[in-house]
C-alpha cells in the first residue's frame, strides 16, 4: 500500500444525525455542507435521515489525482439514495466497493448503489470486494432459544445483475493504485473480545451452529503521508483492539493515526468498554471517530478519554484528513 497525500471521508449512512454539536476543524457537518453547496432554506425535505447501519465514501488524493471507494451501503435502498443525493455524491467517481461483513445493516443497499454507479459511469462494472462467508444464512438466538433469522446480504447473482464485478476471497487486497488496503480475516488475540453473542449460521446440513466470531469481517486501511495509518472498521465484531492490532502488525513501520467506524460496545459488549478504551489509548490515536453500533455509553467513555481527538460520527459529516 502506498501513502496518499490526503483522505476525505463522507458519512452517507449512520445511526444519528447531528449538525449542532461542536467538531474539530477537519470535520464539516451536514448543515455546513449543504450551505457550502448553495442551500438557500433549511428544512426537512432537503436533509438526510439516520438509520441503523453504516456507509462511508472514502476518497484518497495524490496531487490532482483521486481514487474513491464505497465502504458498505447501509440497510436499504431508500435511505442510501435519499442521503447520497442530498449529499451530492458523485457516483461516476466511485471505482470500487467493499462490504465489511455479512450483515444486512451494511449490505442492504448494495444493488441500489451499484445501479447508481452504473448509470453515472456509463455501465462500467464496479469491482466489489467480499468475503465468501458473508453469504451465509444467519440468525440470532433469542433468550427463549428461538432462532430469529436475519436478512441475507444480496446474492452473487443479484450483485452481478446490478453491475458488480465481485471479488469473493478470504485474501487481503490492495486496490486502486495502491491507495486502499482491504484486510483478510482478522486474528483474534485478545481474551475479552469474543464477537457477537448469540449469532448462528446455517451449516451445510441445515443445522444452526454458533457463529459468534463473524470471521468474514474485514477492515480497510489507508496510509496518509506524514500522519500514518487510518483504519475503517464498520462494526468491530472482531473487537476494536483485535482490528487495530492486526492493522499495526500488517504495517509495522507506519504509526496508527486514527480509526473510524462502529466499535460494537453496546448491549452485551458494554462490559468491555473500560478495557477497550484503555487498550485503545495504548495505540495513541490522533483521531477516533465512533458511530453506528458503538453505543452511547461507549461514546461517552471515548469522548472523555480522547477529548479533542474524538469525533462522534453522524450522517452527512465530511472529514478531511
């Protein structure tokens, strides 16, 4: 992976909207972005909406050249299209798409996103990077032991029909002129990060079996010249510390600059908030951007610990790093 001169991140889908809270100078809010693009009247019809899920547009720049990829798409087509149009996304500029893991709240709008890219780029197929385990049928085990199936991610056939050139592999990838690194499977090394409690997968014999480790989860990383490694972790089912440990081990000569995504420190994983925050401090990140599934208790703990380095992710925020 080669260093890039600058990185821009636009949050298309996230669990919250927030244009009122203060932010560091490198963060533009949804309202500010709309004003910059010529909004003349503030009202509900021109704004984005929040939804349970995550989607980020990531652009790496070297001089006048840029490469753009879409990282996840959020839960459904309506939310993705509404937000992307209102945020002025240039779909013709998107050269690749990656899915972080096989969950509906990150994958539901993939067909819609592909269609919008294809219309904008004249029908050019979009390289779409996925782990083969993302297509497994999954369910959550309820307290009464019933299995609650969850929506499948779009199939290979559906993705291909909507313009994807799918790369389904467990191997790591370096894409778009060396600008982006997509990890392979993330080693589980901590004792306290144990995945997604209650998740099961349907095996080849048609039997539900435990699938709490979510081994199909991957992260994306970019090396920003003069700053260091910036890591995108959409849900951190592997564990935030496992993700960062793997990223730093893969690029031992590049310091960690920052991390962004859902840290999944809500619900059953709230118990590991203190240890996660402490261990994150050991990486000395200069930017910590948390959203989606992180949870409000963890958001508070992270904001208190990292102060000016902390950013609460929200729909429409644009980060220039």
